[in-house]
C-alpha cells in the first residue's frame, strides 16, 4: 500500500465509533482505489498539408449547376380488395329420386379426389346450364318435370 492509501484507511478507522455494540453491525469502511497513471501513447506527427491555389479552391467551392434528384421510393400497388359476394339463403322442393342423384354425384366427385358439398354441386349445375346454347338449355328444361311448389304435407 502506498502512503495515500494508508492515510485514508487510518482516518476511516479513527472516525469509527468506539462504543460497545453487538458484533452484528460493523461500521462501513470506504474502499479507496488508487488511480494508476494512464500510459502515454506515442504522438504521431502528421505531414503538413500543402495550401491549395486560389483557382482550385474557387472551383471546389462552387456548386455544380446540375441538381441531383433523389430517387423516390416506388410505392407498391396494393391489390384491390375483392368483395365477397352477398350470399342468399333459399329453400326448395326436390323429388326424392333427383335428391338421390345429387348424393350419387357427391360420391362420384369424392372418388375423383374432389370433395364437394351439395350447394357447390348445384352451383356447378347452374354454371353448366348457363354455358349451354339456347337449344340445349331448352332441351334440358323440357326433360325436367314440373312439380307443385311449397312444402309437402305430412302424411301420417
């Protein structure tokens, strides 16, 4: 320990109370750290800068007349939001034998690896009818018998 560190520790020890208290409480002793002198770095001498001539400095100071235009970031066009079509809930009456055909078509689609719901099957049928020519459409309608609309009466 050097002389400075000895003086500070003796001063702290002299300030400690000399009363008789339990050993649980000890006076706080401040630790002092001795600062080491920083190591000096060797100084590197820079080469003297040669003064520029006036002609060179005037041209260097002048701003170029051409203005540079900063490139603006291109905004990515967001795809237009596709609105979902409004759904309509409807009910209809269909003969039992034609209802069985719908179930058979669902099974047939399942075997082909395309699971289909009854409503999807009916919508596909509507699209197929819409794609027909007028003569084919009229022939398909004539093959379907008309039935009485409304709910069937309960037979007991």
